[in-house]
C-alpha cells in the first residue's frame, strides 16, 4: 500500500515491543515471540497525529471464543484502526 511505503517508520519507545518487531522482521516470523507466543503477527498502522508507521506484535487468535473476547476490549491499537482506513497486517 503506497501510504505505508511512503510513511516513515518509528519503532516503539517501549523496548520490549521494538525488540519483538525487530525479531519478527529478522526471522520472517519464524521465531516465537516472548510477548505473544508461538502464533503471532505484526499489525501495521499509521499514527493519527504524526502519520508515522507503527508496528504492533499481536497474538494470532485461532478460535471464535478468543476472537469474541478480543473484540470486546477497546485498546489503543483498536482505536488506531478505527481512526484510519489504511491498514497492513
């Protein structure tokens, strides 16, 4: 998506998240996450104010119960998804 390709990436200021994103990209997702476990993905979003790319490690939910539970919690990544139409993940 061109909007992601043109936007600068700024690593998370929280070192554990920045390290997880770096691990995923270095290993192409083959190494397990220390935060999210074996099944995980990186969600790309655009920060609403700065327009910079943010990358967030997330647990990949495989069952309906987990998906429903996750959908009931409005976290910052959910807010960012609602704030922009462009997504990559």
